C-alpha cells in the first residue's frame, strides 16, 4: 500500500457494534485496501493487465453503444444468441469412424 493512503478507522458510538462494523466494511471497500491486497497476492504480467483493461474498455464501449441505440429507438439490436450444436447420432458416429480409417462402405440395407 502506498504511504499516502489513510488507514480506515471507525469510532463505536453508544455500544452499537453492528452499525460500526457496517461502516467499517463500507469504508474498506471504498478505500480499495482489500482490492489492492488481492492484486498484490499474486503476480500478474503487465501484458495480462493491459489485455484485461482493453477487454474491459471494449465491453464498456459496447454497452454504451447498445444503450444509445435503445434510447434512439433502434429495434434491430440483437443480443448474442447461443450456438446451436448438432446432436451426434449413431449414424453420424459410424460415418465418422469409416471416414477416419479411409474406408468407404455403402451401408444400404
């Protein structure tokens, strides 16, 4: 932690410990002490940090663009759809096995 960051301290008033704990947790989250400790716990390469920042910026920009289009009344916006994978049936598997061994059989019965 840098030397300029003030440590978090809370004064307990009228013996109300629950309220003091709530204030302490809020101040800790706002000050960023815990996030800094988590970041320093393990080393991350500078390239990884830059890549994460770039991806976060792209996501944020895409969200802003989408919200602007919604406010403008554009109805052509589509969210990403799930990919449809073809189910593998027994005939598909047998054909693949035949193709992998280089054999061609006419299985007309």
